[in-house]
């Protein structure tokens, strides 16, 4: 099995950590998702152009939750409970907002400006971190 992603992605990191802790062998292929060559490779396996991507033979899976669910099943481990799924969804929401804010910052936007999108993302981060602690 191959895992396509980037070292900096929290979603990729989650899958890699799980695989290492569960002795699940994955070949990690580190992509520069902003380079044209690696972007083309990524999009050839996931038209939504999102990482991580798990390749297992002819099967391509994206989204860390889907990948972890598949790996749990493949390694004959119990699936996550509904409370665990809910907790993971909350972590994902926080990560999504962090990624959106980071991309906006790298694009030159002031993410602390009083703008609806930035306000909603910053609010989500604060509320989710409070919930998770």
C-alpha cells in the first residue's frame, strides 16, 4: 500500500502515526502539492486534489477518516465508536479552519481582519479547541 501526502498535512500525519503504531506497512510518498508534477500525480488519484490518498492495488481512497476506517477493517480491528467518530470530526473541523486560514495568510490576506469568513474560521478554532480540552 502507498500513502500519498505531504509531511506538513495533519491529515496525512494522522494516518502515518496510526500505521506506525499498528505495524501497518505503508510506503509514504511525500508530495509537494503545490508543484505541477506532484499536483498532477495527486489529481490522477483524486480529482478533488486533496491529500492523503491511499493506494491499495486498484483501490484509491482519499480522506483520512475513510483511509483509517479502511485500514481498521483491513487489519481486522474494531471500528471507531460513534463518540470517537464525533471527536475525530471535531478535530477535523478545527484542522480544516486552520488550513483555510493558513492558505489565506500565504495568499497575502490579513486573517485577523474583521471579515465574515475569517471571523467564522477563527471562531470555529477557538470553540473547537475549548471543546477538545
